[in-house]
C-alpha cells in the first residue's frame, strides 16, 4: 500500500453522503450513500438511465448535487483535485481537434502545472511513459482523428495515467473497443490496483463484471448494493437493480417530477 | 393622433393598403415556415441565406440594368440556393462544423454582394438608387407590382405548408423514420429549402437581409411557449408575424422617417418577451406562481404538522400554542410562519384564539390534515427502511420532502405493502385517519 | 501613406480576429462573432448620443457592455427559455440590431452615424481619423486601438495557452482538474467582444464575421496542430487583407467586401486542395484505401450525419 502512506490519514478515498441529484427538477440520483475502501477496482453497474455517469460526475464536481456531498480522502474535492483522474466517454470530445496524441496525454499533466506554466521535459517524459504503458508510444505524433476507436480510448487512459492520481474515475472505458485494447485496459487496471490506487469504472457488460473487478456498486436511481464482488454481485441484487420494478418508488419519483421538487432544510 | 389611427385602420391611403398587404403576407408565411426552421435547429441557416442573396440581387440588376422585381426575385432565389448548396457541400466534404460553415457562407457571400453593390454604385447607372433598400428593407417604397409578386409568393408558401403539413411534420421530427417508410426525402429536402429561400427573398424588400432571419426565428420561438401542438404553433407564429408586420407598418406610417423592418423586429421581440414571461404553463410568471404556491403548500403543511407534533408530545391535549412555541419546535422564518398561519386560519384548518390563553389551535379538519401528513412521513420512513434497506438515520430527509407529494392512492398502496403498520422506524405511532373524514384537501 | 495605414489597419484587425476566431471555430461557436458584431450597434449609438462625439473610448465601453449582454442573454434564454442555442442567439442579436437602427434613425439629425457604414465599415477613411496626443500627431487612431487589442489577445493566448487548449478540447476534464474554466470562458468572451468591437469600427460588422470565421476555418483544414493553426489563421487573415485591398483597388469597390471575398477564395482553395484531407485527396483515398487505420479513424472521428439539412 504505497499510497496509503502518502495519504497519511486513514480516511477512505471516496465517501459519499446522502447524495441527491436532480436534473431540471427530475431526480436522477436518490439518497446515495457509501464509502469505498482504498486499492479496490470497483465497477458501477445498473440499467440505462440509472445515473451511473452522473454519480462519478457529481463526485468529481462536474454536476452540482441538490443535497449531500462527496469527500475525497476525507476532504472536500477542491483541495484534492490533483489526486483524482478522469477518463470521460470517448464521444465527449471532438476528435477532429487539432492536437496530437502526445498533446492529449500532456493535458493530464496540466493539473500539476501552475497557471501560465508550460509543460516541461519531465512532463513529456511522463506522458511518453504513459503512452508506452498503453502500447501507443509509436503513435505519439499522430493527429487524434487518425486513430481507431480503441486507440482513442487508450490515449484517454494514457492521459489519466499521466495525471498520476490516487483515484481514477472511468466512464465506460470498455465501450466499443477491440479485443486487444480491452486486454490492455484490463492489464492497466490491475497494475493500478497493485500500486494501491483506487479505480471506479462505469461498466455496462454484466458478463465480465465479476472477472474484471473486485468490488461492485449497483445503482438504479438509488444505491441497490455495494460491496465485494462475491457477496454483492448476487442474483437477488441484480434482480433489484435491473428487474424488480419498485412500483411505489417509481410512482413517487414520477410525482415529484411533476410537482416542483422542493426540499426544505428545516429540522425539528 | 386619432386621425392617424383612423387613417391607418380604415386603410384610406391606397399606397398603405399595398404596403400593409405585402408586410402582412410576409409576416404570415415567414412566421409559419420559421417553425420548421427553429424546430429542426436550423435557425441561423436562414440568416446565412438572407445575407447570401445580396449578390443575386446585384447580379440581376447588372444583367437587366433595372430593378425589375421578377429578375431580382430570380437572382436572389438562385443565390439563396447556391448558398445552401455551398454550406452543405462544405459540411459533407470536410471536418468543418455546421456553425462555421454558416458563418463562412454568410460573410463571404455578403462580402461579394457588397463588392458588387459598390461596383454598381460607382458605375453611375441612374437606376441603382434604392438597391440598398434590400439591406434594411424599405416597405414604404414597395410598388403595387412588387406587392403582387411577393404577396403571390408568400401565398404559395402558405398553401404548400398547409397541403404538405403532415409530410413536413414527419420530416422535421424524424427524418430517419420518414426515409424508412418511403418518403422521397431528397425531394422533401429540396422542397423545404426552396420554401425557405423563397420566403426570405419575398421578405427582403420589407425587412432587408440583415433582419430577415429574425422574422423566421422570433415568431416561431414565441409561439413555442403557448402550445405543444405543431398546428397551433404554426398558427400562433403566423399570427405573431402578422401582428408585428401591422405594428411595424403603423409606426413607419405615422412617422415616415422610421424604417418598417426594424420596427417589425422590435414588435416581434416584444411579443416574444410577453410570451416568455406570461404564456400559460410555460411562461416565467406562471412558473414562479406555481413555485410559490408549492412553497406555500409545503410551509402550511409543515405548520400543521408542527402543531400536531406539539399536541402529540403533550399527550394529545388540544391546547393553543403561541408562535414562539411553534418556532421552538420547528425552525422557520418568523414572517413566513405568520403568513402561513394566516392562510391556514382563512382555510379553516387553524383557529386563532385572541383571548386568554391566546394562540393557535388546530381545528377538527386541521388535525385530520396534520395527521395525514405525519402519517405519510412515517409511512415513507418505514418504506425506505424496510423495503429499500436505507439506514434509519437517512430516512428523515427524503420523507420530509415526500410527505408533500404523495397522493391518497399512493398512501393506501403504502399501507397495503407495509401491512397497515402501527409504528415508524423511530417507534413513533403512525396516526390513523378518522373513519368519517378521509382528510381534508388543502 | 494612406494606403499603408489602410492596409495596416486591415492586417491588425485580421490578426486580432483570427487569434480569437480559432478558438470559436474549435468550440463550434463561430456565429458568436456574428451575433456580437450586430448586437453592439445600440451600445455604440447610445454612447454616441450621450457624449455627442465620435470619441472612441465611450463607444468601446457602450459596445463592450452590449457585447457581454448578448452573451449573457443568449445563455440565459437558452437555459431558462428552453431554446436551442442558435435560436436564442438569433433572437437576441437581431433584436438588439433592430433597436440600434431605430435609435440611429430616431436621432438621425443629431447623430452622424450611418448603419450602412457600420455594416460595411469605412476602412477607407481610417487614415483621416488621427489621434492627437499632447498635440502630437500619433497616426490613425484605429491602428492604435487594434494594435492594443492584438497585444491583449496575444498575451491572453500565450499566457493561458494550455488552459485554453484543454478548455476547448475537453471542458469536463478541465473542470475535474480544477482549471479555472469560468475565468478562461469569460476571458475568451471578453477578448472576442473587444476584437469584434475594435475591428468593427473600422472594417464593419460583416467583415468582422469573415475575419473571425474564415481564416481560422481555412487553417483548420491545413493543419493538425493547434499552434500551427493559430499561426496559419493569422497568416490567412493578413493575406486576405493584402489581396483584398488590391482587388478593391483595381475594381474600385468596397475594401471590406473584397477582403471577405478573398478570404472565401483562400478557404475554397484549402477545401479542395488541402494535402491533409482536401476534397480531391478524399476522392483519391476512397479509391485506394491505403491505410485501414486512417479510414477507421475518419469513420470514428467524423459523424457523417451532421451534414446540413437544407432548411
């Protein structure tokens, strides 16, 4: 646990408290509350529209929650930005943007650079190392539009590696990639885990979840279950997350969508 | 002043009749067609086409040496078409994005038009004066033959929209589906493009190239706030266009130095602003009122609940409470408590005792209502702990907001699912409804 | 000498616009230049009425206020009014422009402003718009103003180069890293407004659009490096200014219009003959299918469906 020592404190890498998120008054996450232990590979699974991407975006401060909060190593995100890295969905950027592969990976170093400072030689070295790790070193001068889907995904991973963070959030990194890329990504996830990093991955393929990850977080608007794969990834929980329609809950959510979602902070 | 009003609305002036007919026809057709442009997210394509017809106007003038309306119409339709094809070609054949392509075509075509216009002006052709009316429009100078031609074009556009309404609707909403069911998509695209170019051309004399796009966009955007039906939206947009046309013409009739086009745009913008704020259902004012009513309901229900809980704490003794006692039990703004109590008194849910002891007391109906709220709160807490396995300290907050939302039907379902429970997770009693009244509605 | 001043003004304006235009083109916000350049008209007219002079400073202030108002109103209308970005932009800028035209006509007797001038600019008169400082003839005022704006743009872009790059490429990553995205956003909007306003006073609203959109778009087709794109955009802006001036001179027509036309011609050349992916290269590539990766990349990178729609 090399990184636990760097942390100094025993605070868990990710803590989420009573998180509720609504979009245009429509709840998309409902009182989600959990803690992740250090050094785990966690998959977030759940049906479409369950709020998987939303959850990691809220933790990273990309979306404002209605109530609740997330802590990174026991502290608010603002103080901890350098310790998190993000691999967004591939479709979220314009791949015709005039930058090279190395440029994109270097962006991962920006978090460690002061305003107005340019990336230096050491940053380039780190970026090249990261490219090496994902098997893309030969492509460092290519323009990103010339890459295949799997290669684009690997570039995004290299960028996250270059961030040299303690917690990695990845939004469907396995979506639409070729077999060799899938193997590469998996290899990398394991390396990260053995280096004591914490990795949280939004995952859509239920077949591979138990092979690839050691923790699972099951989500469907609310938190269905979280814990080690063997005990948590059960038929019963899957039923709850995917199948079993919680009739009343859906109706209530529907109602609060129509009414204005008012939440008073007063307490007795 | 009244004379001018009478002159205007009795249409005494024959010239005014022509001008008015021209602008109103334009307002109607641009408003209706604009709905499709806005709904297909092509609002600014119209802006580019409007700017791009300028070289066509100039070229027609250079060739004929005259301002023959038919020649100008043909010239501008041709160039409007060319601009659309260029935009499309650039997007299809390069990585240039739609908005860049629009901006590029708009500025380059317009630049070409300006070059040609200055060339004509320097060539000394005596007929050229008035060509620049196409830039900002000059409705007052429209001649009967202009109005006949452009009015005819506008009528054709309207008739086409009415006849092909169903097809246009489907093509705008779901082109993929339209292709699959065998619509001739190529021809539909060509038709829609032609309608757009023709409408813009017909409007140039009245509003000019710079402001033409707004006559497509603003009425359609205003109409969207009033309805969810495309037919109604089309009618309202056409109406907004026509009203803007009348008021613009009126202003420049009463103050001849005033340009018609900009006043049409400003009138349309005023109607848009009105719609934005005051349209029923979607307007800002309505949204604000609904929000406030909801807040009033929530704060009223919270006061009732607090009064009930005070009774519950003191062993269900029906004694009046002062505002201070209520505030001690539940933190809220003293001013909103005062207002809320006044509302509850007028609704007959709370009694205000003025003598000794003074204070507020739940009426029979108020107590039923308070029980209903407390019941829902505790049922929901129970549901969250039992059915969703939420920890006990996490269920109060969601219940606090849900108690104001859950309907009687859902309440009964909850009762059934939870087997008519007696106590909530914090071991507080769940109050039952009195048999005779099912709880008064607030 | 007059020729020199006119060409210098055009070159400064095109360089300033090309720099900020590059980021607008990359962020797919090219029409913002169009919107701002039209919407500042009432600001200029009001400043003119209040100060009763063609003093540049109040005009820049008035225009700047309306430029930011346009950005603000467009964003608000999109958010609150549930309108698409292009529709809300169209509503805001055309309305403001119409109000500007009305103000000018309303006070036509007292305002020596002409809305046609504002559309086409009056770059030919630049040499006579002299700035006197402490009684000294400092040369044409627009040259000084545009020079200042160009310097500000350069400082902003060089100083925040990496922040601008990541903001334009992947805004969410920038936020997750804690890069001051709001500062970069409003910095860019501010420099766009200033460049638009400063250029527009001398070259006119439509040419501003041409300078902001066309040279960066041309550069975009010719390179795969952001830094090269910035340099090329400036180069094409300057080239269009020079050749446009010459075209206007031999045909005795509008300089601003001719610069826009030349910019368009350069764009067309790049579109067809770009060695990277010009139309002709693409045609050939379809036949030979040389590098399978490249084809895969193209398919992944460019969504073929976003071609326009004719209405």
